[in-house]
């Protein structure tokens, strides 16, 4: 909830005077207002502004603000009429597959199989669309797999456009309020994810602003809110929520241990401000949050939040692409950079005050190229404090090379198929599943595999979201999709599992198969169902390809537990005999291993004055901090949850 007194009318008055001097009168300016991190100029004739290619650039330089020019809502054609005209203007060869509208920003999204034909030579077709329908066109390539999540998000933004515009204006006035004090100190408090993995939440405070980086849930500890939730009992956090002083939440990536508790804040009216994330992160976290409450409901548990609370997350999310610089409070400027962990994952860079201090929070990151993503960004304009993950920060946490991991994966699969068994690969639906898909598809293409590969849980929908954002994938994969005309995700060997009946048929079939199912830690989801039925048969194999958190069924199985009590039908306790082969192949992890973590500190530019290690088991955080200090002479800390650290 934003309750600050935000008198920006004087600032806007000065800005309007400058704009009126620089923008031609023919544009017919009707309104100038802050909306989110942008200054928006509404005009009745947007084509006048478009004719001068340098006008917006010059305005931004003078005003030192991010500027958008939008058509006045009164001149926008009704969506039905606009859609009809767009289809008349764009040549049929473009193959438009969908047209949707976002009235909150005056934008029409045109999906087409051949987007170049929608744009036209030198942008001529786009200009004609703007001149005739006034909506600002945004052209996207039709994804080869349709995502229901993406379309539902667009529907929410369209139906809630009035509320969203009101919200964005409230946020804009909060960002550009006059600072009460000059920023001269910064501190952080660990609310979760410090010397542990799960429930990541970091509160950053200046004498003007409060910002959260991530707000996750530990799904392995839901029975104990003291371990499953971030520390609501931290005095400074209690105060911030009670007084409605939280300026923003920044989400590094979509995994539930980083984003899973956001809707909870809206359910209990604890927050009403902006959430900043990349577009893929927004879409994927909605998918994961929705699945999370569905799993809770299917297990007879009252979910932590409802679908309407996830809808509020969508309404309050402001998306930023990598490299876009935005003010998010009077003294904080945010830039998101590629983290290489999962689709849309980000390293958060915050510039505090007028050059006072610069902070980078890595979230989860990967510092070598993979088939899916480029390695994490290691170059920043300025950097004094680096807050980095330590999941594999222990002195012996070296993962096998990716090529070796792929070779080992195929070996285990072929051995299992030879003895007529099934291979179960529990995988996070976002990230690991797609890495495994690409590795398997490579081998399929050379004729090495001819058994079906079943994808169960959210994996197919998550993959559809991946295909909607090819610009976030690796250069090699983009080249394969766009220039070679081949999309590995579309190989017919991948077979989505539609329902419980199909799952039952796969389990009961005598034919060998590969099953990739969520969740990756055997905590809820179809992977648990497959495990219960496949574990007793020694012909079968289970392959762990991602981190298994403490307290999860996956960690117990990985450690060698061979008799697992479980609740069967009618509440009767049953024991699962684990006779299947258990393998761990850690080369597919989306986390940097010890070698990559040390390499990142060596190569990050500029070299930070301080490194803080988080998101790891206690000894791993301590080990990594000690090693960085010894090798690089940098000040390091491995704080506990609830520790408050002054950075400046």
C-alpha cells in the first residue's frame, strides 16, 4: 500500500512547460502524467510526433526521464473496428494469428507468423496502422506453441485497464515524489534465504525508500510458517508493511522460492505497489503460483492464496527487458541483467542515490553457456556490493561438464531401456525440463532414441512460454529456430500427458519410456505419482538433474532411503519399497558451481568492495565467503536471516 504524501504537481507543471516548447502544437497534447517509471505524453495526433525521429530522444535527454507518447484515449478506435482495419492494412501473407488490446497503455499486440510483413518496409505498415487506428502497434512473432497463461494475462490486462492506469499513475507519483531527505545510508536485512535455500527475501532500505528483492516460499517447510515463510516478524519489515511504505518488489526469477508468496501479500492487503520483473518471469511465476495452489487443493490443503490474488500480481507487475534502466523510487534506479538460470532470470542492479552506492543481487545464476541460455552478465557501470547465491558454494561442489552430463544421461537411459524399464526424470517445469528436452532431442535427431518421451505437469505449458520469448534464449538456439527453420521443442517424440488417465496408462504399460515430470524435488506434482508406482521395479531408473533441498522427498531418496512411508487410499499408511536405480547427474543444474562462482567474482567488472554470500546451506555460504576473501582480498560476509547490514 502506497500511503506516502506525493506532491509532484509542481514537478509536472515545469515538465509540461518544457514539453509544450519542444513538441509541435499540431500534436495536440491533452495530458502529461507519470505512469509507473515513465513520463507519458498523451496526444491527439501521435503521427506528428512519430515524424520527428529525434524528438522523444531529445525530450528524454532534457527531462532525464523515460518518455512514452500515447494517443489520447478519446481518439482510439473501438477494438472491434481497429482490429477490422488492421486486417485490411496488413497483407494476408503476414498470417496474423491474434490481435489483442491493452487499453492501459494504448497498445495493440499483433501476433503474426511473418512479423516483418506487419512492420512493412522501413516501418511503413506500422505507421499506417498508427495513423488509422491510433493504437500503438506492438508486433510479435506467433509462438509455435500456444500458451494459455500468456493469453489469460493479456485478458487480465485488457479487462482491468482502468484500474491498472490508475495504479500506474499512483506508482509514478510515488517514484517521482520529492525526497524528504538526501540519501546518505543504505542497509539490507535478510528476511529469508540467508544461510539457507528457500523463501528468498531481501529488504533494502535507504532513508527514503524500502524495496524487497524476491519474496519466496519454502515448499518443503509449509507445515511450519517460521521456516516456510520469510520473516514477517522482523521489526523493520513489520513496520514497513503496517505503514504502507514498501516502494516496490523486484523478482529475480519465477521459481517459487523466489516468487511464490507474492499473491499472499495481496490476499491480506499487505502491499499494493509495483512488482518489477522481465516479461517471461511474470508469465512463468503466474504459471507456477497457479500450479502451487492447485497442488495444495488436490492434497486437501487450504491454499495460501486464491486465483484472484494471482490476478492482482499480474495487475501490479511492471515488466522490464534486460538493460532497461528505470527509476523505481526517488533514490533507486533499477536495471535487470541476464542471469542465465532460467527463462527471464535476472541479476538485479540498483543504483542508489546520486552515485552513493551500487548493488548487484545475482539471484540464482549460471556463469557458463548452456544450450538454453547465455551465461550471466558480469559487467556493470558501477558496483560496490555484490550479493551472490551460494547453492553450490562448498569447496567440493564441482559439477561435471555439460557434455559429460549429457553423455551420462544417455548411458543411464539406454541401460534402462535395454532391460525394458522406464526412466523417471523429476525436473523443475521451468528451466531443467527444457534443458533435458534439448539434450534428449539432440540424441533423437541422430537416431539414438526411439522410445516416447512423456512430458507431465506444467512442462508443456512452460515450454510454450519459452517459445513465446525466443529473444531470451541462447544465440545458438535462436539461430536454429529463425535461420535454420527448426525448433527442437516441436519434435514429435515429445508427448504431453493430458490427464490422470493417460498417466495411469503410461505407468501400467509394459513398454519402455522416458518420463520428464514436475516437480524436480518430488514435492507434489505428477513426479511423486510416477515415483510411487515405478520405485518398486528394479528395471526402472530415477535420474535427479537438479538441486534437492533439505527436507524434500527428493533429498531423502537421493541420500539412499529405501523404505518410504506414504499415505495411501483411505488415509492408510503404506511403505514404498525403492528398488529402482537412483542416479544424480548434477551437470544440468541452472546454478553456478564452485568453479563458476569463484570465476564470476574474478571476472565481474568493476570489482566490488564487498561480497555477501546468501542462498546456500550455512557451511556453503561460509566456505564461499572465506574463499573469496582469501583469494581476492575482498571484504565478505555470510549473514544469517534477520541480520541487518549497513552497506554505506
